[in-house]
């Protein structure tokens, strides 16, 4: 059998320009720039995106190139913005002020769902709002009035879990018209996040299992299979008020409060990300900005946005975009 060297040779091909359609593993010398290059899997990375028009704590759904954030605090709790991958544009406002909502994180930009949350000046609500790309309309009522809860799924197949006041183990699923209570989650908590493609396949993670003035962050991760919850591997860094998106087998978490105790012992935000593959969490590239209560969206752990949030002492307009292990041209040597 012929060897690779016999077929391809043992020299690096010299090119004046990079190939238009390279193959994975291909290596060449660019004689114009004087460097050796290759086509390979690149490192995961966060990069700067377009700024929100309004600095805020918020929640979101959608994808990197078609995202949405809705409501927030303080003072702009009905404001909605849409993202096209480079620019945020103001959209139809919520019919009522809302923050700390549960978002159906897998919803597309034109068919979204948010539920529960705070309705300023501070009382929790159980109402849901559905989005059709131009108008918000009332949906079914959540089983409990809660804020800072996790969300997953889509407008017609959603899941909510956890929340406060003070911290809850309630969970429920949505079929596009009504919510149905399901088995309680194993660890009552609030300030958690979630991901999942539907109401029968979801994952929730992080949060705080105690209420102020005591604050205790957790890394607990639980999966829902349509009939029961199961405790799985914890986050590597316990946190609350975190951002999350993706699916049960490809989830991403970013930012959040870390540390436990009583204020001001609590960390005021982190710049730590992790990816979940359906079994365990692994550290990945970290965003540039430490923050908490940020809006995230992304259909998998490989592509997502993170916008706004609280950087303490100020609110942020910044958006960061995540691309995990993209394939592309990499420079192997310098000139």
C-alpha cells in the first residue's frame, strides 16, 4: 500500500495566494506573506458585536444572527431590541413592563415566548407573552408567580424551572396555549439558566439555593427527559444570575455571579464560560467583560450572543459573539 508521502510528497506546497477551497488538514506556504498556513479547527473565541441601544439587565432568545432581548431593568422594562449579527434595532415594546423573565431560549426571532418575571415596581407575575415578529400577545399563565427562572424550548414547546420568591422548585411545560406543572426540580433555586430544544428535552444549571441576605451559588445541573428530572455533572464554576443557551447536548453558559456569602462578599460578575456536551461541562474561551444578568441566545454551544448585563457599578450595552471551534485558515509560522 502506498504511503501518504508517496502519494502527496513530503514538501509543503508553495502558493502565491491562499487556496480558495482548502481541505481540512491541508498545509501550504504563502510566498507573498512568507508564512506557512493550514486549514484546520480554530480555537473557540468571543469577539465584540454591535452594542445594544439601551444598557440593561435583560434576557434573550434566538440566534447569533437573529436574536432578541426583551425587557430589563432599571427603567426600560418594556424595551425590545432585535439583532441581525451586527446591529441592534428597536422593536415593538412589551405591552407591560417586565424584567427577570423566563425566555424560551430556542425560540426563533420571529416566534418567541417570555414568561413570569417581575412586573415593576417589584411584584412577580405569572403571565406569558408570545411574539410573532411584530406583535406581543398574551399567552397562558405560568403555574406560579416567579422571577429569575430558567427557560428552554420554543413558543409551542417550552419549559420553565426554578425562580424566586424566595427560591422555588416549580417546573412546568408549555404547549403553545397552556402551561402544565411537571415534577419539581431536585434543587430549589433562582437565578438559574437553561437550554433545550423542546419541553421534553431540556437542561437547567446554576443559580442560588438561598435568599438574601444569605446568598449561596450552586453548580447543580439537571436534565429533563419529558417525564423526570435527573441530576448530572455540575458546572465547574458555580454561579447565579448567569446567561445560558443551547440544547441538552450542546449548551453554553456565560458570565454570572460567583462566590457565596452576604453582600458585599458576593462577586459582582464574572467572565467565565463553559460548554456542555450532554455529559460534562468543560471550560472554554472567556468573554472580555465580567457581568451578570445578561441576555443570551444560540441554538447550540457553537454559536451564540451575549448582550447587556450588569458589570457593577454600571449597566452594559456591550454584545459579545461566541464561535466555538470554527474551521478556517490558520497561520502556523510567522514571517
